[in-house]
């Protein structure tokens, strides 16, 4: 059997295939560019979905408030608040609740919904202060209202 000397194998064939530093930098740059393009669009969708969730919850609360009004002939006062949908007020003999299947929800940012009766824009005002939890604001920090 003939012996093969290591030095007789061409250097190109001895090289192991792998990533060079330059290849890794190019790939990381491409990933960074894609993340910079896709990330803001993704997070914009999250903000819109939170607003849609607030609108859906407000709609559900309005229906529960309407059912409360049918049973008692009035909406809960501002002092009774939305908690009257879950617990009978002291003077509510015809209360047939609870009017919500689950616990009274907070908005997607963990803040309670604002309820005022009588409202400035209808029989009652029901709203969320938005992401910032403060009255007013613009964009994702804007108030989300039922009127």
C-alpha cells in the first residue's frame, strides 16, 4: 500500500468549510435591516389590536349597562360605578345580575374604565384614558370613548 504524504495534498482541499468573520457580519447586517423594517410595523399592529380590544370591551359593558337599565329602570350612578354590574347596590330590589359573565375587566393597559352617569355625551359616558392613563392625548395615548 502506497503511503500518502500530508504535504502532497493541496492546501485548498485541506481547508474546512465554515463561516468567516466577513460572512457573519454580512448576515448580521441583513438581520438587523430586516428587524429595523419589520419591528415597527409589528408593534404598530399591537397598538391597534389594543384599541380594538378596548372598543369590544366597551361594547360589552354598554350591553350589560343596558340590561341593568331594563331591570332597574335606570343606569348605575357614577358613585355605584360599573361595580353595580357585578354586585347589587343596596337599593336595587329588582337587580338580576351579575350582568357580566366574568369579572369586571380593566382596559388592556391595566387601568379601570371610566364611567360617568349622567354623561356629557349621552345617558352615560364610558371610556378608557388609553395607553398613558391620562385624559387627552394623541395616537396610542388618546382616550377611547363610547360616543
